[in-house]
C-alpha cells in the first residue's frame, strides 16, 4: 500500500488562509535586512508567504502586510516582481 505523503501547508500573511506550500510565494528578509523573492523556498532568513493571486498581492501592498511581518521596508520592485511571477504562471 502506497504511503500518503504529507503536504506542507503555509499561511498567507495577507489573507490568513492555509494553503499548500507549492501554491504560495515566499518573500524573505536576510540577516542584512535585504528583502527578496525566494523561488526555491530555501533561502535563510525571516520568511513570509503570499498566495499566488494578483488581488492578494495588491492587498498586501496596500495594507503593508509584508513590511510589518518582515519588519523591513518593502520596495515597489518586490511587488512588481511578484506580479510578474503571477502573470508568468497564468500564461
């Protein structure tokens, strides 16, 4: 009998919704305070997850959810990169 694999779940910081890790995008703040998008999910540092949804990313930007969660300034380039990743997935 095949053993059922456990699917890692993560919580979206914008919606509070639990989803499989593969359906999320990780944003990480390094020890130096540099914020970047972590496509591998393995970079070291403080991480926050967002759902792969344009509305969720825009809501996170408007509410400054990532800035408060990561305790760092989030530049517009990070949000632009997130939105371009979403657009790339939907094509």
